C-alpha cells in the first residue's frame, strides 16, 4: 500500500518536530512547510538522524496566499494537514496584536482554502487550554464553555477553532480535530530535538534550564499567595513526546473515519496539576542542581490553577500520557546541556 502523505505546517518547531518523528515512525510520509521564523533548518537533519528518513521540506510563509495555494496544489495527494504553524509568545502578542492575528489567522485561512481547493479532507489544529480562560470547575472537561482568553495569542486559538467549526459545517465530507494542549515541556530522548526559545524565555521550563546553565541569574516565581497547596500556581505539564503520540492517534481517528462529529476537540494533559515549586523540586532532583529562585508578584493574566480532565482523549483516542514530571524535567535538562555544549 502507498504510504499516506501528511502536510505538517510548522513542523520544524518544538511540538511539530516531535510529531513529525512520531508520524514517520508510524509509517507516514511527511512534507513539512515552515518559514523558519521560530525554528532552524538543522531540525531537518536531526529528524533524519532520529528516524533515518529526511522528510520533504518547503520554506514558505503560510500567510502568503499565492505561495500557499501553489504549495497545496503541488501536494494535492496529501490526505491530511496538521497545522502547528503559529506565533506563540503571549507577552509579544499583547504588544503586537495585529501581527499575531494576521499571522495565526491567515495561516489557518490559507490552510483551509488549500484543503478545500485540493480535496484534502482532514485537519488537526494545535489549540491550547488558554481557550478555557479562568475555569469554573477543575479538572476541565471539553464541555466547559470557552471564554475570551486574556491575550491576543490566546484569542487567535479561540477564533481559529470557531473558524474551523464554521468551515466544517458547510463541508460535511471534511473532518477536523482541535487538540487543546495544556503545558508541553520536555524533549526527545535522543537529545537531538527540543524547545529552542529565542531571547528571554516566557515559559517556566526553559527559564529553569537556562538559569541552571547560568544564562539567567535566577528564576522569578510569579506569585506565592495563590490558594494552592504551596501558594504557587498549578498547571498540567505534559511531555512533548506524549503530546506527539496523541497527534498520531487523532490522525488515525480521522483517516479511519471513526469520528462521530466532523469537528471534535480533545484536551491533552496528564490530568495531574503540579505547582511551580513542584516543577522546581523535580528539576533539582533529576538534574542534581540547586536552582536560584526568588518570589515575585503574580504575573498579569495568569490563572491560579489549570489542569485537564483528559478522559475523552484517553477513551476516544485511546491515548494516555505515560511520562512523568521527572521524565519531563530530566529530558529538558539533558537537552539544554546538549544545546549549550554543541
Ligand atoms: P514553535 O514556535 O516551536 O513552532 C511553530 C512553527 O511555526 C515554527 O517553526 C515557526 O517557524 C512556524 N511558523 C510561524 N509562523 C509561520 C508562518 N507564517 N509561515 C510558516 N511557518 C510559520 O511553537 P510550538 O511550541 O511547537 O507550538 C506549535 C503549535 O502549538 C503552535 O500553534 C502553538 O500556538 C501551539 N501551542 C503551543 C504550546 C506550547 O506551550 N508550546 C501550548 C499550546 C499550544
Ligand atoms: N512561571 C514563573 N516564572 C517564570 C515563568 C513562568 O513562575 O519565569 C509560572 C507561571 O506564572 C505559571 C507557570 O509557571 O504559573 C507556567 O507558566 P508558562 O508561561 O510556562 O505557561 P502558561 O501556563 O502561562 O501557558
């Protein structure tokens, strides 16, 4: 049987590259499209070293209508698209809202149009737990109402899901799945791919590892007065390798026509909430490093606690997160050291 071809937008990035590895290992043929605005061409070589396969790669800005239309025409034999491409820095999106709305929403519009014009009928979208805003009930199920996210970045996810829903309503033969990620951290065990933030990291894990290697002076923990066990905010951290596997399961559900509805959403988390101090303690244990940290006031827009009820993904996709918080902090630390020593 001919291998099925999957278009992966943003496949050179952090989550995309791990998913490309999982897809190749599951026998799919991949074409990555990415403009490298937040990734590096060396990732292609790393994917090839891990899997023994070099995926096709095209350097295209997906907000370019013409180039994207041509790209889809060239790859009209693809059976699905996984759309990772987006800008993702929350703080930057507050400063540059137009840039974020333009980039993230035009990418999705061009992707959906490319699918429509070339009868590529399946799409998976990278969404985020940010669409739940300040949750009323924890753990959060997919039934919870989405709310206006606090940042323009978050709002691009909410609007993108609504755009997909509207598109799929009038395209009953097309199917889409939106995956709502909680807090992806960690790196591939090969130490060949991982998160590579540019500039000062916004996110907790890269800030911890960069502090431990001495690039940052200390971690500032935002808030110690939350109504949580130790006063620091709680999140559902999920290993990027587990997250990548969920995409393979979601893809199989689409390609095997198992979906009940032509637009489905799934939470991707472990279901366990850890505080910032839990993450710091796990890092200190797995890395054998003492971390410099101090407490700061709460960060604006942060919710006290956010963790998933992942039962729907567990039962319907047959997917379970298997890696622990210690696996996550250990692999992030190995990756950081590898990056600094190469
Ligand atoms: P990333 O920045 O590492 O990867 C995104 C990729 O998209 C990059 O390689 C970038 O070069 C590419 N890209 C951006 N704009 C593009 C454009 N106009 N044309 C072509 N390529 C473009 O980010 P990531 O962490 O791998 O995130 C992947 C997806 O998951 C994003 O949609 C992100 O919003 C979403 N997400 C990420 C997290 C997280 O914590 N990392 C959490 C929830 C959702
Ligand atoms: N955080 C922190 N210091 C940092 C970065 C993050 O204390 O330098 C906290 C943040 O307040 C939140 C948690 O770590 O409670 C996870 O933040 P991150 O930005 O990684 O993800 P978010 O949940 O905001 O998407």
